[in-house]
């Protein structure tokens, strides 16, 4: 299995596209664009739950019609695979029955996928919550990039502006893999890489008695990270430190700079807590105007309190 090969993450040969069928017209353009950049094979996966297999007989009694439901789902996927073929891409439909996350993880292993693409077209609260919940569970199950396409995401229009990849980092040591991946992606797209670190609001830092020099310290760390990552892959790296709510600042900067991709790292802890308490990752996934790539970061040992206090805010 090639999950841990960063080169495959930036130059995927197989992309697994998980769909609930209602989001295909929104999701497929992103899948075609990403697959077209490397000639990757697309696997369109729909996971059929038990509820979706329910139908009724002539007397109105419900029963499970798994075969019928599987056939309908595959018929829904085939026209999109034919569209991919017209773009010169290999695309295969895949319908499985069971738990969504388990089937996605199983398909990743079976087809040695290098990237997972998830989406939703629902602008309602439930749709936004589901995309965050599924992304979180998939991140727990596989170690490879998970790209989500939220309801507000759109493909960039042709323009003369420079391409931008925005990486929001906690500056933990474990965030280095996601920073390196963001830099490699920026390099392949000839894009500028923006490294963003969000500190708590100034009034909150004063209330908690946090060091007043944290902004300059964070900028120094960002510059070091920029030098390290930039020397390896891309030359245009811009470090930025902001104060405020992490999700608001990430989304605002991404919109202001017309980012084509947001890259986030999710620790084992924050992958859960961001959805249930801080909700930073969830909010970015749900409201971003571009795809969001999330990479699960390695487990790490406990860090000093002063580092933890600032990093947890993100």
C-alpha cells in the first residue's frame, strides 16, 4: 500500500471519489481537473446503506432490495464515467453496501488510492455537518490526503492572478508533513504558498496572560518553516500571522487571495475536537470557496504548555 508516499500524494495515479449521488454534478468537475493534471484513474464510489435498499411490495410491506438499489446506483455513476472517458481519463464505477467510512477505507486499500475526494452540494446544516463528519472518520481510517469540496467551492476562473495554496499551520513539529505537502502541491501548480498561523485575539491573550511576544515568535517560526519548505520545493512562500478566530481568518484570507486550495493538518485529537468543540476544521470544510485538503498528522508527545495554549486555538 502506498499511503505513506508523499510523491503519490502530489502526483496521484488513483483518486477515489466518494459520492452520495446527489453531489455528482458539483463534485465531478473537481475530480476531472485533479485527474487531468496527472492522468490519474478515477474510482467513483457510492456506499449503499441499509435504509437506501428499502422498498415496498405490492401490499406496501417494506423489504430490502439490495440488488435493485445497487443497479440503480451503478446506472447513476456510469454517465459520469463516460464523461471522464471523453476527457481521456480512466474511470470506473463502484457501488458497495455497508458503513460509509469502512467502505471508503476498504476501497482505498483495494485500489491503492493516493487521494480521497469527498463532496456535498447541500447548503443546509445537515449537509455541512455530514461532510465534516465523514471527512473526520475517513481521516481516522487512512493516512493520505482527504480533499473535501463543500457547497460553496468552485473552480477558479481563468485569470492573470497568481495561483495560491494556503496552508494553515499550528507550528507544531507534527505539522511539518502537511506543510511539506502543501509546498509540493504549490510547486506542481506553479503557485505561491501562503503559510498562515492564527493566534488568539489580542484581548484574549491579555486576559489569559499569554506572552506579548508570541506574534514575533510565531512569525520567526513561520519564516524558518518557509525557508525549510521553500528550499525543498517552491520559491514563492509568504508567511502570515493573524489574530482572531481561526476559521474566520482562514476563510477570509483564502477568499481575499483567491486561494485554489486550502491545506490543513488534523491531529488525532483535533480531528475530533475541532468538530465538537472548536469546530475550526468543520467550519473551513463547510464554508470554503475552494477545495480543502486535510492530512492526518502523526501522533505526538505532549508539548510545553505555552506552545499548547497557542496551538489549541487553531
